[in-house]
């Protein structure tokens, strides 16, 4: 009778445990080795554009709960960035060394399988793209398709092999993402082939004409032939553009009197001319400062297939393209490029 009583109690305990409803929140916790002082872990949701700051203590430990409306892909930010998948009722442990996040990051607990897959996917994506993704995009059609198909097939195989452990919403999302990837990367491939044909080194640069000049009047690209031309495509609302401005000023000072002309080409709304002029003064911008005629839809911008800024372009003294995507002023590679051309 005593044994039967114990078995009854155990059965009741198991039944109660099984009947517990899923939690309406997710838990994320872990330890960061070599934590940075006064830096917390940020989880950014690219869909809602909202961020959650998770406090990291002096020992690198962190823990927080998040109430989610739906399964969410977060961008984890701790000096470097990485992906995290969370849904309610998960209890995910994340550990990494701040000095080498991608080599050291580990996941355990609920959500381990999904987040390990994201790490694997990132590694495979980097193998596919290589060090210069434009080289991959510009591959001959059959080679491009072979590499892309192999990448997709590998990820699909891995998903199918883990159907029993991966969250069903995650599986559906990842398969949909692969379909979107194929469609998007094919379009980028076709565009890159056009870019390589029309904007390769030595090709005549697309032109612009009668852009408003900060110092008065209007200027056209042909006005600057006879010297190398380094064009900075920027806007007042672009944070990375503003970051480059002090570096740009230093480069211009260093190469003053050399065989190169510097142009700042703003794609601000022409109606916001006062704002453009104010930033030129506030940031003490040098060189020739021009305002494009139709923002990002200006023909010159469209001809260069520019969708994001800052973008830097280098032309030779004859107006031909040296590179349609030159290094930024903050990158040592820019001076190396200038020196290789004896500027």
C-alpha cells in the first residue's frame, strides 16, 4: 500500500508538471568572458526597430526576461554583432569571450538548436561570399548558380535533419528566408554583372551637370578633369557619413596641392539647402561641396547603383573610373591606393 501511495503521488506530480502552461516570456542569460567596462548587451529587433539593453555586471554575468509577441530574430550587439533567436517559454544561455565572439560563442538550454543553426548559417554564408562578396556576385552564371545552389541545399539538408529538435516556427521562417535569399541574390548577381560591365576600371565615368556649388554657381563633373577626383557621396542625415568627415578633412589637408581634387556630393533634398550649408560650416568641410539635383534619384547616383551611403568614388585625370567603390577616408587602404597611383 505504501508503494502504491508513493506511485500515486509521483503520477500526480508528473501530471501537474505536464499541465503547466507555457511561459509568456523568454529568459536569456549567460556569462561574457573579458567583459568591457560599462558596456551592456543590446538586443535589437530589426522588425520593430526597438532595442532592449541587458545589464552586464562586473563579472560578465547577465540575465533578463523578455515578453515577446511572436518568435523574434534579434541582432545581439556587444561591440561586435551576432544573431539570436528567441520565443516565449525559451530559457537560453549564451556565453562568449568578448575578445573573440564568433570563435567562442556557445548556446545551451531551450533555443540551443535554433541558435546553433544560425551560427552555422553565418559561417556557410561567409564561405559563400568570400572576402569580397562582389567577386561572388560577379561570377559567370553557371559558376554562380552552382555555388548558390550548393549553399541553399546544404542549409535545407541541415534543417530537415533537425526537424525533431528545431522549433516549427523557426523552420518555416528559415525556409522562407532561403527562398527570399535565392530571389534577392539572383537580382544582385544580375545587377553586379551590369556594374562590372559599365563601371569597371578604365570605363568613362557617368556624368553630372549643373549641380549647385556651395561657393556659388553650378558645377559639372567635366569641370574637374585634369586631376584625380575623389568623390564623397553623403547626406546630413547619414550618421556614418558624418563619422567620416574628420578623416576626410585630414586626407584633404595631407594631399593639398597634389594631383587630386576632392568633391563632397550631398544627396540631401534640395529643399533642405540651408541644412546642407550649415553642416558644411559646422563640420568645416573642405574641397568642392556640391548638392545633387534629385537626392538618391539623381541620375549620377542611379548610374553608379548607389543605394547606401557613404559611397566613395575615385576617377583618373581623364574622367575614367579607377574604382566605383573606393576605400573610406578612415581606412588606411585609401592612402595606399593614392600612393600606388603616385598622387
